C-alpha cells in the first residue's frame, strides 16, 4: 500500500520554492541593488555636480593608456591606508571614478599608483620618461614606448601628447572640486615641485661618499655623471638640467632645491628622502659645483669688473632685469610671481661668468628667460653678466 503525502508535506514544497525565490530576490536587493543605490547616492552627495569633462585629446589619451596596457602595472585608486595616503595623497572617493567606463583602476602595482599624478611632473619629464624610462629613473622596469615618438623624446607623436594630456587629468577633478574638510589634496606626491614650502635645515657635515652614491643612482641620469648636465635624460628636457659644475650654491639654496624641486621644470622634489640622505647629497653637490665669488681669486672667470662696467651693468639691470630678478637680485621682481619658472635668485646661487654670458646670449629654452644677444651690445652683455654675479656673497 502506497502512502499519499499529507497536506502539510504537499504545502512544504510550495513553501520551499517561495522561500527560495524570496531568498534570491532578497539577496539581489540586499547585496546588489541597495549598495549600488547607496553608492550612487554617496557619489551624488560628495562629488561635484558638473565635473570637468575630458577634452578630445584626453579621451584619445585614455584609449592609448588602455591600448598600451598601462593598467597592468599601474593602479588608479589610492586606498584608505596610511601608507597609500602618505605616498600618493588623498584616498580615492567613489565619485572620482563615476564616469570612468570601462574603469582603469587596475589591480596590480608594479609601478606607482597614478590616481594623483596630475601636476606632479612636467610635460618634458613625462615625454622623456615614456620614451626611455631609464634615462630619467635609472632603476625603472617600465617598458619604453618609443613607437609613440618620431625618433626622439622631444619629438612626440600625437598619441604620446594625448597620453600625457590624459595623465594630467588624473586627480585633476579632485584637486579642483574638493570642497575642503578631509585630508587635503595638499598631501601630495613626493616628486611634485613647489615654489614655496617649509624647507628643513640640512646637516652641514653630510656624508659626501653616500651623497656620491645617491647622486649616481638618482641624479646622474639627468645632470650627468660629472654634473655637467649631459646625462642620457637631458636630451628631451626644457629647460635642460643645470650644469652644476658652472654654478655655485649656498647651502640654503641646495636644501630648497632638494626639498621642493624646481617648479615648472623636470627637476623633481626629493622630500621622501631622509634628512641624512639629503644632507649627503648636498655635501656631494658642493663638491661638484664650483666655489662662488669671492672664494678663489685665482680663477680666470672671476676677473673683477671695472667701475664703468659696474655702472653700465647696474643701469642695464635696473631697466631690463629687475622686474623679474628683483632690484636686489633676490628673484622677487614684480613680474616674478606669475612666471611658470621662477627667475633665479642671484643672492643664493650664481653662474660662472661664461655661463651667465651664455644664458644671456641664448636665453634659457623652456623658461621665460629670453635671449638678449640681439638687444644688448657686447659691452652691455659683459657688464650685466658681471653685475648679476655680484649679488652672490660667496658660499655660505
Ligand atoms: C611593466 C610595468 C609597467 C608598465 C606596463 C607601465 N609602467 Fe609606468 N611605471 C612602472 C614602474 C616600475 C614605475 C616606477 C619607476 C619609474 O618612475 O619609471 C613607473 C612609473 C610611471 C610614472 C611615474 C609615476 C610617479 O609617480 O613617479 C608614470 C607617469 C607612468 N609610469 C606612466 C605609465 C604609462 C602612461 C604607461 C603606459 C603607456 C605605463 N606607465 C606602463 C611600470 C610600468
Ligand atoms: C629628470 C631629470 C632630473 C633629475 C633626475 C634631477 N634633476 Fe636636478 N635639475 C633638472 C632640471 C631640468 C633642473 C632645472 C634647470 C633650471 O632651473 O633651469 C635641475 C636643477 C637642479 C639644481 C639647480 C637649481 C638651479 O636653480 O640652478 C640642482 C642643485 C639640482 N638640480 C640637483 C639635483 C640633484 C641633487 C638630483 C638628484 C637627487 C637631481 N638634481 C635630479 C633635472 C633633473
Ligand atoms: C621675464 C622675466 C625675466 C627677465 C626680464 C630676465 N630674466 Fe633672467 N631669468 C629668468 C628666468 C625665469 C630664469 C631661469 C631660471 C631657471 O632656469 O630656473 C632666468 C635665468 C637667468 C640667468 C641664469 C642663471 C643661472 O643660474 O644659470 C641669468 C644669468 C639671467 N637670468 C640674467 C638676466 C639678466 C642679466 C637679465 C636682464 C638683461 C634678465 N635675466 C632678464 C627670468 C627673467
């Protein structure tokens, strides 16, 4: 005799299927729909209403970024961890990647995160780096993207230009839109060059041997092994890396350059290094660069100007140079503040005479320093080249 399932058991199939469907619907709602709505709401509340859209060039650059596989090595998401914030800046908020479809967040970090890379490097640095990463960062494992160029780092093709334009958008909207409050977007990339900022005092007795090692590993790529500005990275950079052997610097100026970089140029800041390492670098730099006026009277290039030359130099300077370099040579003329590269402060550094004359004749490509060779006579050039060197009081 076969027993029929009772009414309760027959109902349980129904109950189980209803429970099953309900569980499914609930899971989708709870784990999928609700968080998505929450996120959209959060993005709407925290983000700017009209974020800056990408230009045509930036959109093309984004496609190059995707095509070349940059995302295999670079993430675009600063996590909410102390280490990430210290290195890259403010953590990524949901709204920042809202319009990023398909997103470029990436998962691997063989190279550094790029979410805050806008404004950290100059364009010539980016181009040189893409053309040959090891020419500016000797230990880099990043592949070279020469096919985006026409044979030289200063001859980028359209896709290289687009790519750099795209890189300049990463973090830009956050920089522009952040209403303030949270960890300021000021906590920036260590390499971002600044024109101002507290500069720590470096030790006067830095370890020059350590400095020489650090120099070979980090600086020689641009400034050349002996400091004369002929490193492999120098070719595509405007302005060119300084010929350190033809300049003298006060210790203060060296500290400032190492801590802040030189804004508007490819010279990065090195403030992620310890004070001990920076002091070591400073000690090495003071060996490469020449002692300034009036330390070594025997140097041929330290011939003193005559009184007439000094008068002439003063007049030329006041009429043509003071608005940028400042009446007292401190780089604080009335026009200085608006310039992309700050005019040289001659009280804290000085070029050798020949180098000053060369800068005057040719100008400095990539900076607002124009050539004066066609505007001033030979005598006037000589006089004013002497004149600017006299602001420097010698190595301090
Ligand atoms: C094989 C991995 C790899 C790939 C692929 C790669 N990179 Fe890199 N990238 C690195 C490494 C490692 C560094 C750090 C060393 C250096 O600065 O060269 C780096 C550094 C950088 C930096 C400097 C970031 C900083 O904060 O200093 C930028 C910008 C950059 N890469 C852009 C790109 C772009 C754009 C692409 C695609 C065209 C790309 N990278 C592809 C590994 C990679
Ligand atoms: C990516 C290339 C690059 C690297 C790497 C680099 N520099 Fe520079 N450096 C430059 C450029 C470009 C300038 C700016 C020239 C100018 O202001 O006209 C410069 C300027 C300087 C100056 C002179 C500033 C002045 O106003 O004359 C000093 C000093 C200096 N760098 C030291 C260093 C040291 C030390 C290192 C290594 C820790 C280093 N640089 C690494 C490119 C580089
Ligand atoms: C429009 C502003 C401006 C004017 C005007 C100007 N300069 Fe400059 N000068 C600069 C800038 C900017 C630099 C480059 C700083 C750098 O490369 O970091 C510079 C650099 C120099 C240098 C090279 C310094 C070095 O350390 O190598 C010399 C020398 C110099 N100027 C002299 C003069 C003289 C002399 C005049 C007047 C005839 C003059 N400048 C007029 C802005 C100006």
